[in-house]
């Protein structure tokens, strides 16, 4: 969201929610944006979102690890992807259906 304010002829654009500098939150935002398009019902979206309560403790369903090197900058991330149909399944982005372009 961008807010524009005018004071004595000046206009400023301040982003009230700037992108996070933390990779894990950037990836979570990308996945959540995809989920918001997938779930047409807000209550289903919030049920799906509730499965993130154990983000830092649930291992990946595919590889069994909690942290995985997901970037080219040696940043280890937890499994930030929850399946839309089997919401209790957690995946690293690199482990979730390799070759599947959809979240």
C-alpha cells in the first residue's frame, strides 16, 4: 500500500508495508499471495494459513529436513510451502513437485 501526503506543495510516497529484508518472509509472502488467488473463500485461506504455526519446527515432507539451502547466497530456509489440498504437508520450495510451476 502506498500513501501519498501533501504538505506545502510536497508529495511523498511512503510504502507502509515495505518488502521484508528477510528471505523467509519474502518467500512466505509469495506463497501467501498465490494461496489468496487459489482459495476463493477467505475462511479456507485462513485455515490454510493456520498450518504455518509450526513453520520453524515441521520438517519437509519430501526431504525430512527443517532447513534447506534455498538460495544461491547460502541462506537456509524452513519449508515455507504448505500444500493447498493436504495442508498438513510442509515443503521447501525446491522440494515441492520439482518441475511444477504452480505454488
